[in-house]
């Protein structure tokens, strides 16, 4: 077993295909096949099962993938640690963020990152919070901003801010009376798909109050969802940051829920099992500073 074989196996497993992994690594596909096959022979295990659309992991392959990702992470940390002793941090750090935060954060974060670490690179991935923690645990990203992450022993969780849940309506169509869960039941809703944190929070509160929600349309894209709301198709319950990230804010009316403490907590999440690099520590500190500056005095 050697690093080249482990790297080949990890990339094929993560991409689900020898051809995609070969493109990413910039090596011939037959070479990847030989390296993975040599690894299987050495371990006396079948790691990947081939099928028409690519490959799938066997049970042995799933177990080795976790070890392989840790090994490659340690090798990268060793390189970066030695490099950092000579000069400023280098390398790539990957941050995963929810869609609304991606729109608000990307430009100022990249500008601040470049000013602090001009020799390093920042990659930003976008996805819903439930997906982001999975990416973190499987090594697809180094840090994540996630709403209400599950308190797992494999994760270090640092709360950054509480974001209230608000009702979004088309301008001129906001309810005149205070918004309650009971009044919400009478409104047609446009919401993200099930599993998205703000929808889960709202549905849990509605269920406890004995209220049935009328979800007419499900849309994963927050900007597209708000376009539908602005056009009068329905109402939506989202965090208050959704308005700050939307270009057509003047077309929307935002109402707070009366007598309900409906909110989600945005957290900085890192893996507890991997020692952070100097660059990852710096990015975490920068994010903490930026969100503290956003909070009202």
C-alpha cells in the first residue's frame, strides 16, 4: 500500500467513476485502474464494484475510504505545517455554506482572505445545512457554516448568530393582523423541500401547535422561491438574511411571528477528529470576526 494507490482509490470512490477521477487527477484512466487493483490485491479485498454508470463501494471499500481520507488529510497537513515554518500559509482551504450566506458572504470573505493570505486559495461550496455536515464528515470540505447542526461527537460546533424566522409575502399582500402559526395555516406557502432547516423548524412548531401547513410549491433555490413570493404565488417562511441577499427586496413584505420564538442558529462547524492547519485556523478566526461585526451593538 502506498500514497499513490490510496489517493487513486479515494478519488475514484468520491467521484464514483474512474473516468471522472482521472480527469481531476490529470492521469490516464488505465493507470488509476492498475493502482486500485494493486491496492485490492495487497489488501485481499474487493473495494469497488463496477457497474454501467461507474463504481460503488463495497463494505470494505467504505471502511478504507474513511482511513484513506484521514491519511491524505494528514499528509496535506504535514506539508502545510512544514511550509508554514518557511513563509506565509499556502494551499487550499474549502468552506461550505448555505445558499443565503453564500450570497452575503462570498465577496467580503474572499476579499479579506486574499488580503490576509495572498499565497493561499479559498474554495466555497454551497448547499443546505443537512448536506454540509455530511460533506464535512467525509472530507469534502474543511469548515462549514450550518444552521442547527446535529450535536455529533465528530463535530466541533461554535454558534455564531441567532437568525429569526420571518414570513415573506409579496409587497401589499402581507397579513394585516399579527402573524401566528394559526393564521399561517390559512396562507398558501412556497417552501424549500423537506429537510431544509427553516422548513423543519417551522413544521415542528406547527405540529406542536396542532396546525396544518398548506405547502403548495416546493423550490430548493432561495432566489427562485422569493421570485415566486414576489409574484404573489404564495408566502414563505425563511430566515431574515434571505431578504438581505435578494436583489428584488422592494417587491417583498416581511413580517415577524407574533408570540413565537422561531429562529435557527448559524454555527461554525469543524471536524473534531482532524487537526486544523494554520490556514484553517485563520479562516475560522476571520469568520468569527466577520459575524461578530455584523451583530448590532
